[in-house]
């Protein structure tokens, strides 16, 4: 058994979001700077939540705060390059969700980077964890469950 992480294939993800790189994303080494990967993770998840009607950036009573992040890098990505971000929910708690994201060069079967972040959903005003996720989030998350996941909502 290898301790070294291996890249996922596309079939490991529930949904995909097309993303584009920007000129400013490259660093002096000619590839995306490591912090850009985290921005792409956040963009992909929040795009799906907005599109599903769960996340209301300006008026929603519930917001997600990131409490944990991680990324494994397998291949370089760079501007100009189209990227497909695969997203899956690996764990869903009462007020938290672990999202796993794979960044794929357009057309590639194996991800160039794979990571996760954990959102704790809180009341916007008081910043305390919610007692339960709102129905709109539950519906959106149900479409992002990891393929072959045995976890229940």
C-alpha cells in the first residue's frame, strides 16, 4: 500500500464546473500559484451552491466558513488553460460539510490536483453553527454526494 496520494479519475466526482485560468494566476515558474488552487476549489463549490439556489451571497441567513483545507498536487496547470472542477460531498454533518474537489485539465481523465475543504455553516449575524442545514442546502448537497457513497444525509 502506497502512502503517496494518487490522482482521482473523473468518475470519482458527482458534478463538474468549468473554470478558466487568468493571466495573473501564473507565478514566476510558469504555472498556477498554489493559492490559486484553493480559490478554484472555493469558486467551484460556491458556483454549484448558488446555481442550486442554496447560497444567497447578500441576503442569506446561513453562510459557510472554511475551517480546514488541504491540497495534493500531481501535475501543473497554467494560463491559458480551461479546467473542469469535479466536486463531491464526502461527509455531511449537522452544520458542516467536507467538500472534495479535483481539478482536471480540460479533456484529462486524471486530476492535476485534488483537495478538500470543510465548511461550517453558521448564522450570518451571530456566526454560530446552525442547528441544521436549511432545506435548500440539503437538496443541493444531495446532488453532490460522492459516487458510491454509503453515507446518509
